[in-house]
C-alpha cells in the first residue's frame, strides 16, 4: 500500500484532504500538524522519512498571514521557503513525490487576462515573495515535483473570507467590500480532489511541473461577498468600495485570475464553478452548525 504524508494537516486544506481520504482506501495517509512535524526542522523531516516510507508528500503547510508577513518576513520565509526546501531535499533523497501548494500572489496583478504557468512571477508583497522563493528552492532540490498554484481558498470551517462574511453578516447591517481586486474563490475540497487526481494518475512521472488550479469563473471580493450573503439568506447590505478605502499593510494584486487550461488538459479535470462550490460549502457548514 502506498503512503501519503500530508503536512499542515490542521489547516483548511489539510483538513479537506483528511475528509476525502476515506474515499481512497488503497492509500495510507499520514497527517501531521506542526506539533507532529515541524517542517522548518530539517532533522525532524529527515528522521520521519527515514523511519516511515512515504511515496507522496502533499505540503499543505504554509504561513498565510498576508499582512503580518510584511512585519514577520523572517517567519514567512522560514515556513514558506526554508521549510519547503527541507521537504524537497528529503523527498528527493527518498524518491518521494512532492506536491507543493503555492499561490496566485506570486504575480503582480498587472495583467488583464488569466495568468498561465508561463507568465513571469513578480510578487508585490512579502507573502508572495516567500511563496515564490519556496517554489524556486523546491525545484532546485527535487525533480519529482508538482507545484500547484491556487488562491482565494476557503472552507466551511476555519478562518477565511467565507466565514468572516457569514459572521459579520449576522452582526452588521452593512458590509463594505473591495470590488477592484479580481480573482477566483477556491473551495479547498476541490483543490484536495485535484491533488488526489494527480497522485492517482498512472502517468504522473511524465507530468512533473507547475500547474494552476482554482474554481471556474471570475469575480471580485465584493461579488464573492454578495453571493455569500445571498446564498446564506442574510439581510446585510454589501457595499462596493475601492482598495484605497480599505488600506492594508500588504499590497494585493488587483487581478490574480489563474488560467487552468494546462491542469484540465493534463489531468482531465472537470472543475466546478465557484458559485456551485460555494453553495456546497455553505450547505455543509449549516449541517455542521448546531
């Protein structure tokens, strides 16, 4: 039986992989959070893979506090770059395939068409810089590598835009949300399914590379918030504002839509639209809420 190590198992993507793991009985999953495996510690990573045979490693661990990264640059790079290099080097030494999750924030957002894997990364904030550094170091250390860039991730649990809007929508009459930042919301369950589709591909060894994945469709944060409020049946009014009206420590790309033609063509993916995936998340969330 092949085994899959999942780092960052306590995060929203790691939990999504844990949820769908039961649908893959032919694999043994090893889920590790920071307490079980601090991937910034090279010796710990080396020791784990030396004692437990791992065929695949999904790196779902990341420093994702975009604004805090501006003042915690060292911490962001330690988790998003140094730790990725650790994983890549150890995976390479044990013939383990590494699937590393990166971000749409490696781009500057100055395009007006979806970003392809061939477009030149140019991050405009510390978080994006740390994630791009992780990609570069992973490729330097590991040949059996798949980098999956995604963005605007959310789940029915955890701290994310969906749950923030649902909470504020019950507390406030008006929500002011920026409408000049464009991207695509991505349900982590769909991303988790994409990762497993890659792992179960019989010809993955010929498909190492960088891929873009997000749900289908395009929207602004304002559009996303409006849809959340409507689908959840909340009464809050959502008002569009410019980015300048909501200043943050970190600059955000104004446009970070990802072109998914490569991943769809290579792995035969049928990616759902963000609205339908959002509806599933809200429905599941309501079932879990007492």
